[in-house]
């Protein structure tokens, strides 16, 4: 018999699934054996593929309507009650009333047992108890009456409608029962007759009073009216889980959260009381509203320990609050515990959690959450999507951005223009130029014009096209950029012109120049200068000269900047003769300024023309012009490289007359060449002004005095110096030393074998905040190799590798030489 019932139950559940899937297939439905049990099972069934409550209710009502129209079956009272409950829970009272009218038009037949009971219950559920009372009157006229269940529904409906006089009158004719008493107590509480309600509660047996909602109604009403002491007395008189639950509900509704937490703690410790899930949810939600996140977390952990699953809305709200408060680790832990808690996060949780993880830079975890969200059928909102994509672009995780964009397109969720623009910029920075050029096509059917409203899009795309030498579209993009209201920068103009000149597209350069001159965005002279500079960077001096000539033909007189740019073009192109002719041409027209001399002298130094550089340097000084520090530095560097130390001394002597502070670069160059040999010292001694008195240190000779003293110290031999701290202090007082200065000092110490002092100096430079570079470590390694201290050299090599540096090609030779020296010493000792 039990096996037969099991088979029948399985058949019933199979039929329910069949109805949910094939509701539109009339042929399949006609074959169903309709009965009260089957119809009730279908009305209570909840298919997984219909999560929407409205869609599920519509499906149930359609089945109810269809099954009631079958000739071989009629709806029973229980079926109508089930439908009324469904409609009332969905707040569809108007639908209930309409159906009751249709139901009332039918006559009572033996097949429709308890016909009038159904009408009364229906109107009571629909919120129209007075009409239910009218039907009850007709029933009693015919000698009929409601059963206990229907009577209780009608009585409760009268109380809910605040028809207390009708409720009292109706209750007098009912048989005494715990349910009726509870409803009467609720009525008294709503009338603010709490004393009468307590008196009526005392008429119930203790077990019924403490377990039924009677005491709970009184406690809730007293808490609502602020009479917490009276409510606490009832809690003490009727200690039970139901009463405790009502007390917690009343305290939470009144905002007395501390009292609630204290009560829970006491009852848990004394009686082992654990609230049910809804009470926990209510308390958790109110704590969240008060931003008491620590207690919320403790409550959630307590629920997990007790095996109580929090409500979905509560858990989702908690996760969102933790994310917004920056408690990302807590939110991530709760999210990872969702399976254990039996909670399915909603879209808001996924969005808030992904954004919170992005804020703390945990993109790996954010990617996992995104994967799980999409597996659940959720896709991030626009704000979350934009933020996530931007963070991935900043971190250079462009492969994941591409996957994210592809999935967005599959979801028919077009990425925002800002995301595409930043993705394009990131691709260009990473060197993936081909992918960057394909980004505008990702807009699909959407017009890509929105993408180009960002200036960064044009800049990145232009520079990307320059890298892959697709220069044919550069002029068009530059013009479109201006049409969109963006103003190209000087460097962008130069880059475009330089790229066109490098591939000998001179006609397009001139055409672009004419188009720019027709616009009013730039002053014509500025526009000409941009194009001259671009051609000069491409080392196309002829093109730069052509633009210069066109400026003259247009009636504009070239400015000093124009002359400088054209001169730089000749120098970059290594056309020294043309540069000299142009300089003389300018000098014949007007006296050149300091800037032109600086450019010309620096260019001659870069071209390794020391004699000519000295000639024009002297000419500038004779005219009273003072070259820039950079010009002096390049001139000294060139003269030292060709070992023209006599002229080096003259330039340094002249530099002191300018009154400028000594630069670290000059000192480093002189230190380097002092270490390389004694020629610089000899030239210094030959100088008539080498004997500057120490008292001149505060005058214009400070630079030369310090440099001379420094050269003397090194030339005299670092071996004889007791300490370098005094020298360091002097250097730091009078010019900005850098790590290269320390490298020179270390080099000098290593050359004379003072590696202990070199180690001390290395520690001091680190303490002062300087970062050792490759040459710093290289000097230390070479020094120990020369001293045949292989173990120490290898230790410094390891430190070098830890800092991301690698030795020069001389290291292998020096380490081998150290081994040879060590072997020779051992052999000599044995001999």
C-alpha cells in the first residue's frame, strides 16, 4: 500500500512539472485526471524556471480558470480558499471581488458544498467583511451557519477593518476557543484597551497564553505605545519562544537595539534561547540602518554557527552595507559563505561587491565575482562595468578587458564610450597598436562618434598609427579632431609632421599646413613653427626650410623661435655647413640672441666640433651674452672627451664669472676625468688663477675654489685621506650632489684599494636617501675583484641582482683575474 502511495505521489509531482512546462499545450492538459488534490498541488507548485511572482500567479490563475471550465470537474471550497489566499497575498483584492461576483451568480448545488461559506471567506479575504456578514445573515435565515474556520477568518477580517463593534457582536455568538480569544485580544489592543486585553489573556491556560500569538499581540501593542515596563512584565509572566520573539520585534521596531542585544545575550546564556530567522533578519536590518556593522557581522556569524540561514534581502543588504563602508574583506568572506548560508546574492550585491573590490585593487577577486554573477544570469550595471573596466585598464590587464567587452556585446549591452576610449588608450600604451585601431569597430551598430568625443581617443589613435607607420590617415584624423572641438597640442602637431616627413610625404605635409592656416585655431606664425619643428625632428632640414620660406612668402617675418627651430633642424640633420651659413645669415640681419647661441653651441658639441664650438662660445662671451648652464656642461663634456683640459680650465674660469652655482653635472665630469689621469690636474696648475684663496669662498670664485680643491684631493690620492665626511659636507653645502657624485667618490676609493671606506660611503649614501644604481653596485664589485676578494664580490653581485641590476661585461674578466691573483698568492706562500 505504501509503495502504491509513493508511486501515486511521484505521478502527482510529475504531472505538476508537466503542467508548468506545457501550460499552452491543450492536448496534453486534456489528458490530465483533474481532481481536488491535483488542482491544489498545481496551485501550490513553484516551477524553477518561473522566478517572477506575477508570472507564476498568472499561470496559476490560468490553470484555475481552465480547470474550472472542464465539464467533468468542479472547483471545491478548498480550491477557492487556496486561490483567495494567493490573490490576497498578491494584494489583488479587486480580482477576488470580481471572481466572487462570478461565483455568486451560480446557484448552490449539492456538488458545491459549503457554497455560502466560500463566499463569506472570499469577501473576508478580499477586505469586504460587511458583505460577508450580509451573506452570513442570509445563511442563518436558512438555518445555516459558518464552520469554525470560516468564522475565525470573518472575525479576523472585521478586526483588520477596525469594525470592532461588529467583531464584538459576532464574537459573542462564537464558541470559546484559543483562536477566537487571540483575535479578540488583538481587537482590544487596537482599541488601546490593554488592561482588558491582559485580563482576557489571563483566562487562557498558561501553555496557550505563552505559545499562542495572544501575549505577542499585547506585547507588540505595548511596545508601540512606549509602555516597555508593562510589556516586560508580560514577558516575565509568560516566558516562551513566541513571547520572546514578540518582545524582540517590539524592541527592534522601537529602535531599542542595545536593549534587544542585551536581552538576547542574557536569554542565550541562561536558557539557550535562539531567535528564529525572521527575528534575526529584523534585528540585522535595523542594525544596518544604524551603521552598526560590527554587531551585524557578529549576528551573522552567530546565525551561521546556529545553522540559521538569514533572509535573502537581509543578507544582500548586509553585503551592500559592508561594501559601501569599505569593509571589503568582511563582505568577501560573507559572499564566499553564501552557499553555506543558502543565500543567492542579487544584482545589487554583485554590483556593490565588484565596485568595492575594485576600490581596494583586488581585481582578481572581482573577476571571480563577475564570473559567478554572469553564471547566475546577472551582468554588471553600467556604473559597475565602467569602473571595473577602467581599473583593469589601469592595471594593464587588457586581455580581461577584451573578454569583458566581448561579453557585454553578447549581452547586447553596448560599452560606454569612456570605457572604449580608455581601453584604446591603454592598448596604445601597451604597444598593441593593431588592437587599438580595431576598437572603434567594437561599437557595432552604435555610431563610433561618441568614442571620438574624447581627446585622448584621438591622441592615442594618432600615436598608435605613427608607431605602425600608417601615416596616410593622420592628416584626416588631425582635422577631425579639430572639428570635434579638440585642440591638438604642439607635440601632437610635431609628431604628425615628423611621421609624414619620415616617409617622404612632403606634399601631404604642405597640404596639411594650408588646411591649418585656413583655420583660426592657431596664429599663423605659431602654426609655421610647429611644422618647422616637426620636420626638424624628422631630420628633414630641406622640408623645414621649405616651410620657413613659405612663411616669408606669406609676408610673415620669422620670429626668433622660427630661426632657432630651423637652426636646430640643420644641426639634427648633421648639416653643419648649412647651419653655419644660416647662422651667418641671421647674424648679418641682426645680432643673434643668447638662445640662438645656446642652440648653435650645443649643436656643435653634439656634432663633436670642439674648435667651432669654442669659437662661437668666445664670440658670445665677447658680446656680453651668457650661455646657459646646459651649454657650459656640454662644452666641458666635449672638451674633456677630447682631453683639451686647458680650454676646460678656461671655460670653468669663465663660468665662475657668471656667478652661477656649480652644477652637479660639471663636478661629476671633472671628477671622472680626474680619476682617469693627471692631465686635468696639470692643466689646472698651469692656470694662473689656480691659487684662489680660501677666504674667496663666499665670492664669485666659490665654484672654482671648490672644484679646484676637489681635483686636488683626488689627484693627491684618496689613500692619504683619513675620512671623506668633510669632503662630502663641503660638496653638499655648495652644489647639489647626486648618486653619480657618490659613484665618483666610490670609484676613487676602489682605485686605491680602500674598499672598507667604500663600504662605509655606500652605507652613508643609502642613509641619506640616495638610491644606488647599476654603476654603484658595479663599482663595488669591480673594487673587490681587484682586491682578489672573490667572496665579497659575489655577495655584492647577489645584492646587485636583488635590486634588478646586472654587471657590465668587465665583470667576468675581473673575476677571472681575481682567481688568478688568488692562486698565485697561495702558490707563492707555499713556495
